[in-house]
């Protein structure tokens, strides 16, 4: 399973295992490290996220619930 299976804009389930100093949640999808914005209080749980930026060894994502709420407003 490699990075070619991830795509920007797609939704994935990820377990957030840690938090970085910026307050982003950290998890893995297919051995790619994923930093999830605004997830500091959600560590230890599985969340649906949307990939916002994809690099060779890591990706940035946002919580899908947050993205949906913003698009409604």
C-alpha cells in the first residue's frame, strides 16, 4: 500500500495517536503520516478526515465534520 492510493480531497478514516506542538493531531494512512488541523482534543479516537495537501512522505488533512459545517455556513 503506497501513497498512490491517497488523493487530495478524498475522505479517509484515521486514528489520531499523538499531537504536535502546533496542536495538530497525528495519525497514519497507508504508512503516510497525516497531520490533522484542529484535532488536539481528539487524540486516541478514529475520525473521518479529508486530505487537503499531499506530499511524498506526509499529508495534511482537516476533520470532515469541521469541513462540512463550514460549507453549510
